[in-house]
């Protein structure tokens, strides 16, 4: 399976490209420099944002980002005039990268662990965290004083939308439990909440 076939298999065939989502984020928050730790081969942010850094330790991701087919694919799909800038680091996102400190406007966390914590230093003050609650990462961001929930992400009829209403209703545990960083790191699956969304947008406030 070549790079294009792999991308089609994992994201187009499974209806998880999320191009509309990234397009919506750009329309709402403007042009952004993006970092995507634990990305695997999900390169659709580069169709919308011209400068994206990806981090993943998977050997197939390393092969994918080293493929000669990657840049032509992005050129074919990109929605901006400048040339794409793609940075890929083949390793664990938990390995701190000093030169990335406060360099990014958008941090993406999907299905890859506690990225909101491990990679927070890469996000500038005022930047945005797009996160789901896989492994409990959105829950972790909700108790982190450096982040503020500013919108939830929903999808209907194939389209993504942002909601800014009733944000105080989210992240209330179903059970009588104190949600702490230690608890989330121990369980690595989060807790149940009374009201949930597929994805959340937090802003880094400090």
C-alpha cells in the first residue's frame, strides 16, 4: 500500500478526513501554525493550513512522511496559495523539543494520549487546543487552569459546527468522583460526563 492508498484507507474510506473541521477552524480563528502530535498519517490539516508540524513514532508514519507522494498530494488538495511547509518528527511527542516552545497557534489532540499536558509548552498563550476525550485528554484540559473551554464541536449531516452555548454544562462527572490529573493518568480512559461533545476547543490563557 503506497502513501496515497494508505491515506484513502484510513481517512477517506472511514469518513474521518475532517477537512471541513479544519476549514471551519481557519474561518473562525484565522490562519494558524499547527502542531499535531500523535498524528499517524492524518495529513488533512495541511490541506487547510500551510505550516503544520507532525509528530509520531509509528514506523508506518515515518514511511508515509518520507514518501515522494506526500507533497504532490498536498499540492493537489491545498486551499492556500503558498507552498506547504511540512515538518515531521519521528519519535515520541513526550520528548521535549525546546525550539517548539510557544511556536504554535493550534495544538491537535486526537486518540493519542495526554497531548494537552505533554505538548502545552508548544502552544502560545492565546492559541487553541482541539481535543477529544479519548484517553481522557479533554477532561484533563478541563481541570488545567492554563486552558479555558471556548467552544464544542458537533457534526450533523456531514458538516461540522462550533457551539458556544452551555459550556458550563460540560465536564460534570456522572459519578461522585473528584477528577484529578493523577486519576486520569492512572485510568488513561477518562471518566463519564453528563454532557459530552465529539470534540472541544480550549484556549490557552496562561
